[in-house]
C-alpha cells in the first residue's frame, strides 16, 4: 500500500501514520512553481560556472546547498504554512529548520544509497520521528527520471536499513507525482534518490529538512547565513533558524528574567 495524492490534511495525516509519507497535490501553484524552478536553475548553473558546485555521481547529479542564502523564494518555502502544519504535527510546535537544499537528478545518475534521515540516532529508535522532510517536486517525478524511492511502512521498523540483510531493490517503490506536489515524510522512512535513466530530463526537487528543537541543525545557520537574510527574516523564520531559546537550551548569558518557559 502507498500514499495517494490528496488535498485533504486529515487524509494526508492518515497516510503519514500508515506509510511514513504523504503527497499533497497542487501545493505550489503555477506562478510560484515557475519562479522557484527558474531561480534554482539559475543558481545551479552559476555554481557550475564559477566552480563552487556540488556535482557528484560522475557529473550526473547536483546538490545546491543552503538555499536561504540564494533567493527570497526559498525563504518563503522554508516557512510554508502547509508544510509547517505537518511539521508541528510530526515534531511538535517548536520544531526548527535543519536545512533547505536542492537535489537535481540528471541523466545517467545512479540510485543513492538507501537510508533514513535520522540514521545518526542510535538503535532502537523511539516510536516517533525526530526529524522530517518536505520534498517539493519542481518537475513531474517519474520512475524513469529519478523519483525518490521509498520502502512504505519502514518507519515502523524501529531502525535504519541494515546493508547486510535488507534488500533495497526488491522493497523500494518510486514516488511518482506531478510538479507542484509536496511529499512530506518522516525521519524514520527508508528512502533514496532514484536512478535517472532518461536521455535528457533533469529532475529538480527541493528538500526542506526540519528537526525537534533540542537537536543540532544540519546547516550551521549561525555561521553561514548572510546578514541581509537575517535582517529581513520574519519572526517565524528567526524561530525556525534557532534564534530563540527553547527552555534552557540556546540561552545567551543565561536565562531571561521574563518569558522563560520551564
């Protein structure tokens, strides 16, 4: 059994619980989709041109890291109300943004290794996710162009993949959906980037990765964030970045006299 495309939040929640992921159709309208994909393509090409790119898999695939520094459209995406509603459901209301980056799968790319996004957590895992992801599909995701592959229901196994005993080839299925869909999946779900076997298609996706508030973020925003991004950040984006204390975590010169939650 796999999740179905839906626009109903309750249906999506049920798919998350049962399958470890859900698919929300039409999460990006045409104008927003075009603006985001255009800015991403420009950035990806510029990084290749100036030699700062992160191209791998024999030149087929590319990551574009730390998108908050690379366009206001990505700042909006990181704090998207629909996705943040899912994250509050999965990770509680004080969740943080851990990273936001792009994964571009080009022709000739091979499958990524099967993994779960909280594989850094020792076994056995707790019966709830510690991290979660939103995959924004900027192209149609198909079985041929490198659609994310998953093991449905693997979030209930209490561990990550064991490369000595688990058979990812027979267990994974591609997550196929139209451009504009957002796939929300929790950190215990086993998944991988699929192989792009097309002649010329490049499959663009953006991953917004979130974590519980007591965890270290993947991107060190305190060091890497451009000053102008922080200056224009909304209060909510500042919260997502970790610019607030959480109980006694993240203090500056000790506890505040007022507003301290304990």
